[in-house]
C-alpha cells in the first residue's frame, strides 16, 4: 500500500495535509500496479525508486510497525513522548508517500534555501516575500529585474504579475540564467512578456549610441571571413583536384565518399542557416528590450545579485520613472550602506530604508512548544526607496540651503522699520 496525495480530490476522500497547510489535497491508497502506471505516465521513477520500490510488495505499514514494537525490548520502558517519537521515526522510514504540488514561489524558495542556498545568494523565502511587496509587483506594470539567483526572483516576479505587463531581465555575461524560472512551468503567454537586455550595453543605451546592427555586422564579418576561408579551401581543393587528375583517370571515384561529402556540405549549410536565424531572433529581442528601456518609464526595479549593487543601481535607476519603488537585496550590509550614502548624496530617491529580516521557527506540540534549535542565522539585507524627479531633488536641496521664507520676511520687516525710524 502506498499513500498518494492528489490535487483533484473527491468529496468523500478529501483530507488535509498539516505539513503544507493545504486542505485541498486528498489521500488515496493504491496498489503496486497503480504505482508502476504512475511512474510510467509521469516519468518520475527517479523520485520513487530509492524510496519505496523495495517495499511495494511488502506487508502493510501497520504490520511492519507492530512487528518492530514487538521485537523492541526497550519500547515498553520508554516514556509516552519517547514511544510517539519512536513510532514517528519508523513511520518516516517505512511508510511511503508521494506529494504532488503545483510549483509556487514559496515552495521553490524553500527548496532552494534548504538544499542549495549558495545558488540563490542565500535569499530566504521571507526576504523574497518582502522584495515582492516593497517592489510593488503587480499585473500590468513594467519591471526591471537584475538577479543572479538562478532565475528564482525573476520567476517570482512573473508569477506575481500573472502574465500581464512587461519584465525586462538585465543579465551579465553571454546570456541570462533562468533555471529557477523554468521550474515554475509558466504557460506560453507568460514568456511573451519577458524581455532580456545585456548589462554591458546599458551605458551605450543611456548615451544613445546603441547600434542594434552591430551583431549583424559582426556576423557578416565572420560570415565573410568564413566565406573567404571556404573559397580558399575550394581553390585549394580545385588545385588538388588538378594535381590528382591523372590519378583520377585511372582510379574511379567512390560513390559513398561523394555521398558523405554531399552530406557534410548539406549539414554545413543547414548550420549556417540556423545560426543566421538565431542571430536575427536575438537582434529582434534586443531591439524590443531597448525600445522598452528608452522610454525610461519603468514601474519598478528589483536587484538581487552577487555583484556589488552600487554601480548597477546607479545605472538602472535612470530607467525608472519618478515616484516608483525600487528594492535591492544583498547578503551583506556594507554594500547597501554604500548605496544608501550614494543615493543621499546624489539625490533622486526618498524614503530610503535599510532593513534586516529575522525569522524564527517554533515547534508547536502539546506541552512541547519551543523555538527550533537549528534555524537560519540571517536572511540578508534590503535597501528600498522611491524615485523622484532629478529637478525636484535639486530644487529641494537648494531650498534647504537657503533661509526659510518666514525668517526672510521677518528680516525684511526689521530692516524696513529701522529705515523708517532713521
């Protein structure tokens, strides 16, 4: 017997799963034939092989536990809590279940943080929730995302937007990383809202010198170079054929060799066409992302990367419209302090806040409620704020340097009274 949780329960078999707090999950008891069919249809043998394939044809779980209790010499001497703990331990070892859950931000964030926190810059799930809240992520907005968290933050933003709006992913290096985003299993119309733009071309876009045909020129140069090399190869091949012409008169040409040569030529031309199509698609994606950024009217900015956030923040804030939120995540506090100081000096942002999230898990059991001994030490730091127009920020700074209006009027009245008395 194997217990399987399904996302589509019947009315008579509905139950709750206390571990995930999901009342819509249902429990079904099935036989080994259903397990084999389930493994074949959903291709999940890697999930179930090591766990319960050795127990599929064994006796029922209750009989196993009862036999273990009968064979234990110290079970009767244990306390009530110890006996319950012993039964739970054996249940976890011998009972097998499969929990089928739809991927979500909470589940993926908990999975990454529990198993591979280094891939997501030790971003904790409660900190990720604060990022989505402080960034005001909602449907129909235009959000700029720069992250090196395996695509987890990008997928969370896209899930919150629900397939409406635009998401512009800024990426370093040769291409974006989207392993975490692909784990969400978004439909095709979600991917239509996603755009990508390389971080190395931000300065050219800000200066207005971005050349969208640069890659085509490079590809044409490489193509012409390849053409010259191919032509040289052809000429050398012709010369070789001329040199070997007397021998070819005596020896007949192998038809299989001619077929292999033609096949190689066909594959080479096919690869060249595919490369040209990919370059054209990449150029179109770059042009669409540049068109979205040129308006400089983004509704929000989210940064969560392993790089120093200060230069990235100062460069990308220029694409955000006034009165829009931005949030920056960093595992350490010192880089965000530098960003905070730079923003205060330069202006263009108000309501700056540097916060640290703290999370504690509690074990809640009858007569045994206490904090969990092993927990996360820190969830990283967040710098959030709101953008303002640069002209308004300069005027505000100049107004601070001048004297207040009331004080200036009072001085004018005193000087006028002195002149009249004189």
